């Protein structure tokens, strides 16, 4: 009996010990859990995306967009600016108990484990919206226990620090909807061309299904799969009581009006300029990519928002969006070198390649003003210098090589001067010019004006056969517009860190003289003739209500219009990416884009004449002889020269050639050769009459 009675006592003792052990373990677990929760509550979360993303600001200090690791911009919206139907559809399919759990759906996790064990593989998941948000905000998508542990901790922190509405709002602004659209606002505008607040039931159910498989459930890629997923979500909304069965059926029958794939992304501001600034900051200013993406920097730029909008509108109106024709527009303030507008292509969503920076396109005849500036600056040639426009075989390299250019349409004009050659874009005159002054001088002039691309010092350089970028062309023409003074091309004015401390500030622009101002002004007057009767830009002259100078250019694969006013130097290019030849009508798209942009960008700026520097002389000449006009000359034309290069002999083809000879029936002509008085009023009259 003694032995038997001892057995229950031993068992009771063991039970009490086990109970105590379990109690102590539970207490320790609760203490540890409490300590962990307290620690997590006190520990700050990593900064949210919008807090760490560096911002790009325009010339007025307004935030345009943010820099992101994925290269895409987001447009966050408040929860009250998202369709309630989209919210209900998302919760119905992703997390029905969102407002009731603490970040984890324990029952759902249990069901998923059982289903996966039964199938022998992972067939179900049970991630809540909070878990998905934690993963998207702070973690990668690798399937490791370490990542899962971190995800759980971040999930708890999110639930402790934010309300359910705030978590849901962050989720809907962060989730990926395919084709570069992050967040519901970008997705709604991309797929349906409307704001997230305006989505109807059918659209909401379709979009709510995309994040599960952004490629497979994209209505652009697999419409059938997207519609099947839409049906599942509508059924889920019926189960949750969000909609009725009849509403679901009606929505399923709705004919969805998808926006054309690749349609312009209206939520991204100046994306090509943003990418250009990013490369400048990383490559030239030596700020790391990680710091730019997650450093909370403020990058202040030179971009004018109104001019950028004008550039995008001009490109949008001037291009054929049904073709693969590409374009670029870049505009620089010649007085400062500041980039004011940049469009690098017809559609950033379909191609992020920035054609404004592409150094692979031949400028054609738009390069000729650079050569003519070199010619004028030598003072060996003037606007009246004459060459014979006729089929010509040129010999060079000590007569070891030959070059025979042609004019467009084999149209030759005979004896013409520089003004006529520029207006008509005569190739024979251009090659005669480069043969006279030397190709090396032309290449050196181009480099001094800001063209860094390698140029071949051969006669064909006169016709723009060496590739350059639109940005280089805009910078080079800015030198002419700025009176021969080169300003460094600048896009970034300053950079501050998240605390407002200055990290970088662009130096004050100090101009570098390239040619004397008089040479630049004389060339400007000659280039104004491009927009006058007989000039290659005449067909868009009526679109521009201010003094403008420029030059067109056309090759087999490229169309150009490069020009300037006193305020802007702008280059426009059109062509194909794959080296395809362009049609004549495509090549002519550049000029209207240039004209439309220039006039709109400067609509609030009063027209200004090009300022006249010292060292410029204007005299009346006889157009036929190129000599000083007399009272007997039937026609007289005012021409501009660098002082000392103007003609000194009087025309003798209509009378005795004496300056005081009379007999002219033209009362408006001067009795003697006249040097034009360079007053502001006279130049305003000259522009107005032209």
C-alpha cells in the first residue's frame, strides 16, 4: 500500500512542475512579447517612399516629380480621391477582414497551410494588405525565412503606428498595376484615361485584379484573363454584400473603353528632362544613385514649366502618333545657358530613350550657319560674297580626293551671295565656302560653340554629315543668339539635402567669347532671311509674330529646324530610330513644331529685336552688282556688315557711277549711299516692315 500511495504523489508533483514550467514560460513569453511590442512601437520605421525620394523642382521652385529606383513617377492621392468601388473591390479580393485583424489573418494562414500540405506544394497565400505593403515598402520579394521575419515585424509596426485608412491609402498608392504604373491614380489614367475617383464598378473590378499578376492580368496583354479575374472579383463583392447580383451582372456586360496602349503618360512631368538631370547629378556632380533615390534631396532645376508645357503641346500637335516617327525638342536660354524645355521623344511610356541627347543624327543643312559664322569671322567673306551655284566637282586632300555635292531637286541658282545661299539652303555655295576657309576652321568653330561630338574635317562637313545631338545644336545656335558669347549649358541650379543644407550650387554663368559680336549679329541678319519670301522656313513665318532667325536641315533620315530669338535657342529633330528614310512630309514636321513652340513659349514676352553691337555697319547696296547703291540704281537693299568689310565702290551699272548722280525715278532711294543709323526705332521699323 505504501508503494501504491506514493505513485499518485509523484504524478501530482510532476504535473505541478510542468504547470509551473508552462506558467513561467507563458509569463516569459508575454513579457518578451510585450517588450518586443514596446520596442517596435518606440522604434521608428524606415522612411516611407515619398519621404526619402529626392524631388525635382522647376525654375519657380515647384515640385515637378520625384526620383525613384524604378525610374517611374508616382502621383499619390488621398483615400477620398479614390473610387469607393475600387476600394471595396480591392478589399473583397485581397483582404476581406482588413479592418478587423491586427495585420495577420490567422484563420486564413491556417487554411493556406492546410491547402498547401494537401497539395504538396504552395498553392495558396494569406498575406494581408498590411503584409503586402510592408514587403513593397521595405523589402525584396525573395522567399527566405529572414525576409518573412522582417516582414512580420514591419507589419506589426505599420499596424501600431498607422490607422487602417492610412495603411489602405499607402497600399493603393504603392501597388504595381503593370506597364510602369505604380499606384491607382497612374493605373486609372493609363488604362482608362481618367482619375481614380471616377472609376466605375466594371473598371474598378478589372483594376483590382491586376496586381495579382501585372503581366498576366493586364487587359493589354491578356484581355480574356483580365475579364475572368474581373468576374471573380465581382462575385466576391456580391459575397461581401458590397454589390447586388444584378449590379455584378451589369458590370460584367459593360464594354470597357481602354485607352490605347502606350498613350502618353500624363502623370509624369518632363520625364526626359528628369532622366537627363538624374544623369547629370550622378555623372557630373558625383552624387550616388542611392543618395539620389533615397536621400530626400531637393534638386532645383532651370526648367520653365510653361515652356515645357508648350514644348509637349507642340510635339503632340506636330507628330503623327499612328507612325513610328520620333522627335526631340530642346530649348536653351542663350543669355544664361539654362535648359528651359526638353522633350526627348513622342511617348516616354513606349520609349524612354532621350533623342535630345542622341549624338547619332546628321544635322544636314542646319549645320551651315556654324560654317558661315567661321567664314564671316575671318572677314574674308561677307553676306555679299558670290559663288556660282552649279554642278561642281571639288578636289581636296592635295587633289587626291574629289567630292561632288548636289542641290535638292538638282536646282541650281547660278551666281548667288551668302544671304541667298542661306535662305535657299544651297549646297554648292556651302561647299565652296568650306573649301575657301578650310574644314579645320569650321570644326574648330563648332567645338568652340559647344559641339563635343567628333567632326570630320572634310568638305561634306559643310552639309552636316557629322552626327551631333539636338542639345548640341541648340547650344551652338545659342552662341549666335548671345552675340558670340558661349554660356555653359546648365540644368541644375542647386541641390539641398533633406535638412535644407546646400550640397551644390551652380556657378554664376561667365560667358566665354567665341567670335566678335558683330560677326554673330551679321549672321543673325542673314539667318532671318530663312523665314522671308524664298526662304526654306517661309511656310511657318506666319506662325511667329516676333523676330526670329534659324535654319532648316534635311537628310535622307533626319529633319531639323534650329533657330533662335533673343530669349530662346531651340533645336527640333524628327526621324526614325531604326535608320529608316523619312518622307518629305515627315521631314517638314520640324519647322511647325519649332514655330508653334516658340510662339507659345514666349506668348507673354513682348517681341524684341536682336540687339545691335558695336562694329556693325549697314549700307544700301545694289542687289545685282553688290556695290554701294547710287540714286540711279533701280533697286536698293540694306545689307549688314562687320565694320571694315562693307563695299566701298559705287555701282556703275546704271549711270556714271558717281555717288551724286541723279536721275533716279525712285524718290525713296537715297541720293548717296547711306549708312543706316542704328537706333532702336529704326530697327523696330525694319522688323515691322519685313
